[in-house]
């Protein structure tokens, strides 16, 4: 793996419509070192009982040198300076830049006829951290936030930018009790923070490592279906 930045630009998002003319979108942010294709297999696992058409959008993070990985270049939403204190020594400039990217992704769906109120922001791991960061600070109300094995990368960053529009936005959050990459305590802290802002958080803990399990997907499908029924 190269230690120098590649010359290529960030590829466009992968998009999958479950049926023609979707009126609901889910923007799902991948984890550190993954890419837009990482969660594409999740789409057929989330059929909605209502049959509502959904557009799944899987963006790519930019390539950057990640300090905690010896400076190796990989896809990341922001630099991680230390895995030992992942919510300290924070790259707030990187988080801010990725929040701007998320706003652009939302605006792109708005331009295609899907209002922000019908858009769910989702993510796994570092993508989940961005879901909290971008979702709780977005100026327009989102349909919901979906956080899988995520955490708060910078509480101060979010607190200084909290958007009243998303203080009541529902949150689905799940974490593995055996997660040795991001201990479940980080997920619990993020959960409690969101609840303190006024968000209703449906929390699930599963006996799994840093991953996603079938029970989690089933719970997410039920939660998502219930939310979508209130939108269409």
C-alpha cells in the first residue's frame, strides 16, 4: 500500500434504486479503509414490507494518509491520529470537510426530488461517527440516523454545531459487545449523548466483534420500515 497520495480522484457514489421513482433515500457511509461497495450486499437484506422504493447511496471517502496506520493511504472520512484515544487528538478539519461532502450528497438527492425529510443518513464504524457528526449538525431535519458500531469522534465539534432541526430525529444504533476495535462503551457514550439532545435512540447490543450480524439487519429492517411508513 502506498505511503503517497494517489493521483486519482474520488469515484462517484454507487447508487441502487429498489424500484423506479424512489421517494426515500439512505446515504450509507463506509468504514475506514473500505469503499462504496462494502455495504452494497445489505440492500437485498432490507426489503420494506410497505414495498416503498428506496434509493441507497454509497459514497466513497477520499484517499488520505491515516496517521494511526503509519501514514498509509486509504479511504477515510478524516484522519485518525491514534486508535488508543480515537475520540481525542481529533482531526476536526477532516470531519468538517466530510460534513460538507455529506451536505452535497443530500443536496444532490434534493435536486432529484427527494426532500431532506425523506433521507436517512447511515454509517458503519468511522462512517457511523460521521453519521453522528453530519446528522446532528445538519441544518434541515433528516428522516433518521442509522449508526452501526459508531462513536462520537469529537463531542466538542458536534456540540458547537448542533442543529435544532435534528434534535428530535430518530436514531437506530447498534454495537457489538465483543468489539475490540471500537469498544461498546464508545457506542454507549454516543447513544447517551444523542438522547441528551432529545433524539429517540433505539439501541441494540449484540454478542459480536466489530461487524454487522443478521439480528442487527433484521432489527434495522423493522425500524426502517416503521420510519418509512410515516413518510410516504
